[in-house]
C-alpha cells in the first residue's frame, strides 16, 4: 500500500490568512517560532512608525483653523481678527485621535472576522479587551509612580472624564449583557447596530458636557484665540508692542524673545547653541496633546526625528550655570547691593581686593585720612596688595605725604585701613584732590582687584557738612544692562554724618514695568564724599522708542544742602548690537521650532528624515538611536515612499494611505501572532491579551509616562484611557459585529459568538476596572494621597500603584487559566 505526504500540510500551516508565505515543511518548530517572534516584534515597530505618520495626518486635520472677527472697541474698525480651531478638542480626542491610537486593535478585529468568512475569532476581541486592561491597569500604575516626588497631577476636565469613564464601563457591561444575558452565544443585528451607534453617542454627549450644556462650561483650547500676527517664520527684526500681547500667539512670541534675550547675555554661548537651548526650553514648557506624546514616544523608540531638541550634557550644564548667574544678579540688584561682587571670585576661588568706597574727603586740619580696603571671595589664605598715591590737583609733599607700601591681609581678615598724612598750612586753597591706587604683582595669581581699585581723596579747607548733587544731570543707560548707576557727590564740605533721601518719578518709563524705582536714603559718614545709587532696569523688549524717568534728591540732614544738580534724568535706550543678536537667536529658534513640527512639508523632507538617524541630528544621537534606526530603516524608507506628506490634501491623503498600510500590517501581525502562539502551544486568547495587546499598547505606555511628567494635569496621560477603551469596544467590536451580522442576516443565519472565554475576560476586566476607578476616586479626594489621581506622597503613591498593577497580573493569570480550562467558568 502506497502512502502519500502532503507537503502543504504541516504544524500550524492553516492558522494565518496571509502567512506562511513560503513552504516551511522542513523547518524545525523551534526555528519557526523564533523567526515568527522576531518578525512579530519587527512588525510591531513598523506599525508604530506608520501609526506615527497616521497620527501626523490626524494632527494636521484636527489643527485646522479659521479666521473670525469679534467686536473690539480698541481695535481699528471696531473688530479684531482672531484665529480659532475648527475642530473641538473633545471631539478630536474621541474621534480621530482615539481612532489613531486604537487603529491596530480595531483593524485587527475587522480583518480577522472578514478573513475567517465572517465568523467570530478570538484574536481581535481578545486584543481589544487585553489592550484595555493594559491601558487602565499597567499604564495608570506607571504614570502614578512616574510623577516626581512632591508633585501631583489632577484631571482638570472632570466633566468629560466622567462621561468617558461612564461610557467605558457601560461598554463592557453592555458586552456582558449581549454575550451572556440577552442572546448567549449569538450577536443579533440590533445589538451590533446599537453597539456601533454608541460611538457617535459618546462623542455627542462629551461635546455637550464640554460646551456646558448640563454643567459649568469648560474653556477648551479650541476656544482660545491665536494671534494672527504670530505665524511661523515671523521676522523678529521688527518686534513691536504686540510682543506684549495677552493672546496665545503674542505670548508665544514674547516667550521666544524673552529667552533669546536671556541667553544672548551669556557670552559663553554661541548663537547656534543659544537658539538650540531656547527651542529646547520652549518645547519642554509647551502644552501638548496626548497624540503629540504618542508620536514623540514612537520617535524616541525608533530613533526618528525628535520633537524636542536634544542638547548635550555640557551645553545643559552651561545653561544651568547661566541661570544661577542670572538669579544671583537679580537678587543682588533687587536688594540694591553692589554689583561689583559678580563673577570676580570665580566661584569663591580667588580673593578680590578693593577700596570700601570710590572716594572720600578729609579736612585739612585733621592731619591724616583713613582709607578702608576690603577683601571678599577666598579669604582662607594671607594675601598682599600694593597701595600707592598719585597726584591730582593736590601735590605730594606740599599737600600730602605720598605712600607706596604693601598692605597685608591675614588669614580670614576681610577689612584693613591705610592712612595718608595731610599737610596743614596757613594758606587758603580751594578743595584739592589726589588719588590712592591699588595694584597686584604679576606673581600673585589668586588675587584680583575689584571695581573700586582707585580712591579719590578730596582735601577740604572748611568745616561745612557739604551739599549733595548728582555727578551729571542726565544718564543714558542701555536697557539690556540690567542696572543704572547714579553717582551722588558731597561737595563743599564733608563734616559729620549726614543723609539725603531720593525718590523716582515716572516720565515716559513706568515704575515696576521698565525699572524698579521708589524712594530711599543714602547715608554719608564723616569725610565720605561719594555714593552710588543703583537702580534695577527691567528689559521691556521695546525697540521703537526711548523712555526715561527722573531721580530727585531731597531732605538732607545734619545741615547739608541740595547742590546745583539735585535732579537727574535717566534715559533708557536700546542696545542695537544686542538687539541684533537677540533677533538672530529668535529667528534661529523659530527655525528650530519649525523643524520640530509633526508634519512634513514635502516628500524630500520625508526621505531626509527617514534616511538619517534622529531625522538628521546625528550629533545628539545615542547608540540606542543608531541601533533602532538600523532596525527600522526599511519601514521608514518604505512609508516615506508610499505615504504622501501631510502638506498634500490637508492631511486626509496621509490619513487614508496610512490607514491602508496599518490594515495590511495588522493582518500580517495577526498571522504572525496566531502561528507563533500555535507553535509554542499558546491559546489565541492568551496570545491576544499578552503578546498582541502589549505590542500594540507599548508606545502608549511611553507616551503616557512622558505626558504625566511633562503636563500640569493628568488629562493627557490617564484622562484619555477610558475614552480610548470605550472607542475600542464601540468600533473594534461594533464595526466587525455589524459587518458580520449583516452578512449572516442576508444568508438568513445567525452570527455565533462564543460567550465562555470572551465573556469571562470581560467580566474579570470589568470587576478590576471598577476597583481601579474607585482607587483613583479615593486618591482624588483624600489628602493622604495628595488629592490627585497621580503623584503625591511616596508611600501612598507606591502602594496604590502596586494595587493597580497587581490587578493587571490577576486579569492575565485568571484569563489564561480559564482559556486552558484549568478553572472552569460557564455562562
């Protein structure tokens, strides 16, 4: 008897719709399982990358804006043009954006039913429930513990969150009702229609709540205007008053200019580095949607074009040092202390020596003058400096006795004095001056001179307390310098301790807006003839005009008087060279931000990003970036070739082409998962709730973690989970059920669905989901947890995260035991 062997029939050869593509009869099961596992993981990366492009198309569609006119009596013509979003944020999140994040699961369920002759499968429904479980339990737990210590994140739009939560729970309760109670083992046409119609119902109800139909209205970003004047590629050479605007566009431009000014003052930064830092800091501080975080996570995983500029460690440290420097300067100016101590000590490593005052006066009959010298910075070691007198109108020998000597500071000594003898004669002379100079030998490497290295000594011939006056009637100060130094002199006498008050008065400059003014008192000791009044200048950012304010001396004490120049005008002018630097940095920053946009403007740009690691930013690419870019290079180039850029067709062409590619890859992944599970003995239900669910949801995990840390609320991280889970059921099961029931109704037959395995996983998920939602509700209302869904005190945060994550393990374990009939549950 002759027996024949069918080479087309072998282990697991009939599990896929498209695979195996070649005959694998002679391959070992171990080798096949390994290759199918690698292929499945590789295709998961491909789906993540094409989903990135798919969501870029969605972002292009939902970010469409229109110009409207609103009444504004302050604007020309009585109306003001503003730009608003066409799509409501809530509708966008629950329709296209939710579909974008759930497309693989939804399409897998549709393709499985259609590919199996419109019969119910296990992989699609199992993936939908398993993905929902991973999203709600695992992602929530990760986001909960990922918040930095001491911080919390609350859901802000609680109305929409409540609606999506109710619909999500109702979706799975409805599945229980359909599969177990109403028609066990069968899905009827009306049930499928009702399930599918719940999707638009969810959108309409959420939109109504968002608009305040049944509760207090929430202000969404779609209602916030975008300034028309602040489009991309705006030229910052023509900055005007609009940079002070309160609308979103204006504040965005003002933010760019503000940080450009801040970084432009740091001489250690090049223009390119300053622009890169500015773009990085602005991108980090912006509000982003959950879709943006999904795309950002995918590109981080695959070594793609980053949405936040990468800055190396050295540049980051330089930026932090500049921030510390600015903070110190601001604190010193705010308290009107001397700015001479800034940066001279080099972090406390050098000793700085200077006179305690820039000038002093002495009566001729006093015989000698005492001049104070101080040291600050490094005071741990003894140091020495030279002191020398220099003639002015007073001459050495006839008016004073010259000195040239070394002054020594002992260990930890910070103040010392030198004395110069004054020659007293009987001849009347006008006030005369000479100078005392400090200098340091070249061999002294650890000593530097301060800003007051020369002291002017005035020899006075009478016993009057003197007159107070400014050194000149007007001062011109660069607005970007941060300070105005006004010299107040005491002339025609310096006898006794006296004081003089000062106050500022606005002219065209405004106190607290252009400068920090007010009033105060300057105290002069006996013989002291000069003081410096330091006023803080604020950087207003205006370049079209000069503005000024007045400072007045008044109310002298001790018999002193106000001299000839009792008032001074301070004029704030723009530093054209600095403004040019700021303009260049701001324009480069705008270009950098433009390079971070989600969409591509041309096919050429798509190919450039696809062919290069990090989209061309190889300088900041890590080893992982290179490895993942190599692994995904085929996918990137293929999708850049097949899928048009979002600039064509307003994003709809990108959306459609990406959807077709996702559908094809999802079919391939379904086959790979089914055959792999078959080869290693995994039930399809177990494969669905573990391997496939994790593979499709892993980008969501990274995205939600980044959103939890980067956003001020929990809406973009865990707030959208319930809405996404509800959409999974209404579309991922409602659509294939509708297709299948219509098909079988035409055939006059029933659409049969096994209620045992699927029914148990749905019941188990629903129970665990209720526990999770109760935990989050308790966290929101108890101070022990910080009154927030995410973050809070470390101990309670970790405990609740463990509880929620353990529910996912319970779900997977019990569902797997039920699939293998180790525990028997029948409905």
